């Protein structure tokens, strides 16, 4: 075996290392940002129910598959872009090209790394996200069932039950019996139904996954626009479900359904309803985003190669802009599918198709030592920009001439065509006497002549008259 036969393997390993190092760094930073965004709502929940640190960590862990679905693609693109930007800035890419290694030969490790990351994203999207949704729901309602009773305290409005708010005046520490209870129920109504009772208690039903508030000796107040109802009772029961039955897929959130359940549920709906479209959109979304991760990761190669020794790297900024643009197009396509303006498959997969074409186009150009944007397009935009600037400049000068035939700073300043013309044509006027002097007049630089005019005609139009000496020069 020749010693050079190991070169591609060593080269590919080196390139993969250069991409994976910034990938993991970007991955950690982005997940920290997403973590802080999601942290505040969970802190409110845990403080309300006095959940311990261990249960909080378990509960929050189930959120990470959803976070990874967006942080992994962005980290992948940044990893490829930063890795090749460093190689290009250190002239290592130039050395590889001088050794006869083209961009196409560099491409395989990029494809392998991007594909592995895309498959990881697909695993989170297709498999782990539904499992995490179900697990988080079960754990959430288990914690609610176990700790809700402890979370209800005296002289405190407890809002942990969602639309049901409970206030208890006093709690018997031995029996757990409530005294002087107030309950506000906003479920399915515009105005809250208020229930007041002398005593009450809370019981849980593990089989049905619900809690029941049992009130005794009280009254129920149901407000209304036309009339209000007041009902007296000896015993009243308010059932609050904590977990929908998992035996029917229709009662689970779309994100908690498996791919097979999504398709089966969509096929069971004959008409093209909004619910059916959302089920199919969720199905395509779980496939589109991992493939999109591969597409935007491939774009990192040409963007990273834009860096040069001593040249400012712009690939990272452009990469962030492209990442944002991808999700804007993805959201736009999703909206069109939800509103039934375009077929679901077409609207959901169009961003990936566009970005795949862009990746192939840019990789081809950088392999041929060309800029990302073709020269004719660059020239077109440069000419367009120059024409716009010229038109704006002319418009500005016309406005300035029309409205400021006199330009005053403490004096009026008007520019001519050239510096020589300006020096010869400018006349000076006296604001008090309304008299102006031409340059050949001996009074041209008098201390009261604080106004400058572009020429004699502008001074005359402004209502000024030449002095008796200047009048002679003008007539001549």
C-alpha cells in the first residue's frame, strides 16, 4: 500500500474535526439561549406548586428535543461555515488546492458530517419529540396530582389549575379540610362562575387522572348579560381533568402523535378540514426540518470559503441571514398550507428545494474560483444603485435650489458648477438695506454684507437691488 493512499482518510478526518469543534461550541451556546427563554415559564410553574429540583430537572429535560430541532441545524451551519472560514483564513484551503485537491474532493466529509447531523435531527423530530411530549404530559399531571394539594395555601389565590382559581381562608392541618372556600371557574365561559362554600376539600382520582374539588354548604353565582343565576347547594363537585385519555389519538396534541398516528388520523377525516391539514402539516414538518438541516449545512461550505487572509469573514453573517430566511420561508409555506392556498407537500418542501438549488449553484461557483453572485447580477445591482443615487442627488439639488435659492449658515451658501464659477459669480448683500454688491465693487466685503447669492439673478429674485456703483458695472 502506498503511503499516499492514506491521505484522503487523514484529510477527511482533519476536515471533520475542523467542522465538529465549532459545531459543538455553537450547539452549546444556542441551547443555553433557548434554555433561558424557556426557563421563566417553568420557574413560575415550579414555584406555584413547590416542585423540587429533581422533578424540575426531569420535567425540563423533556423540552430539549423540541429545542434541538432548531438549535442543531443552526449549529451545523455555523460549524461548517466557521470551520472552513478558519481553514481559508489560514491559507490551508489554498495549500490543498496547490496540492491538486479541488473543492469537490473536500465535499465528501462535509456531506457525511451534514448527513449525520441531519439524521440526528430527524431522530429527534420523528421519534423523540412525540415521546417527550407524552412523557412530559404524564409527569406534569403526575406532579399536579401529587403536589397540587400542597400548593394550595391559606390566604393565597392558587392559579395552578389553569382556568380554575382557588382561594382558601383556612386549612385544617390535621384533616386537610378547607374553611371558607372561593372558586372562580373560567372554563368555556366569558364571565367567571364564582362558587363560595363554608367548607371544602380536594380529592384525586388516579384512574381517571383528574382531581375533584368538593364544596359543602355554599352558593354558585353564574353571571349573564340577560340574567344572573344564584344556586344554593349542600354539596357541589367540580371535576378538573389533569390528563386526557391516551387511548384515543384524537385527544392527544399533534406533536405527541407518532408518524403513523398522524397519517391514520388524517386519512380518517374524509373532508379537507383545517384539522386534517394541520395533521398533514405536522407530518411533513418532521421530515422537512431534518432535510433542511442538510441543505443549510451544505451552504456553509461556500460561505466559509469566502474568507481570505487579511480579509474580513462575511460568511458567518450571511449564514445567519440565510438561516433566518430559511425559517421565514418555512413559516410562510406552512401558513399557505394551513390556509389551503397551496398543496401541503408543495408549500412545505419548496424552501428545501430552493436551498438545495442554491447550495449546488454556490458550490459549483466556488469550485471554479468564482464569486457567489454572478458578475452580471453584481454589475446590474451596482448600476441600479448608482442610478438611484444619481436621481436622489439631482432631486436633492433641485429641492435645495428651489427652496434655498438662498442658503444661510449665518450667511447663505450656494454652490455653483465649479469653484472658479462660484468665486466669480457670487454677490454679497446687506440684509438691512436690501442692497447687494458684485465682486468688483469696493463695498463687496463690507461688514454688513452677510448674505451670499449664487449670482445676480438670484439676488434680484430675492428682492435685492444693486448699489449705485454695481448698477454701473451691471449695465456695462
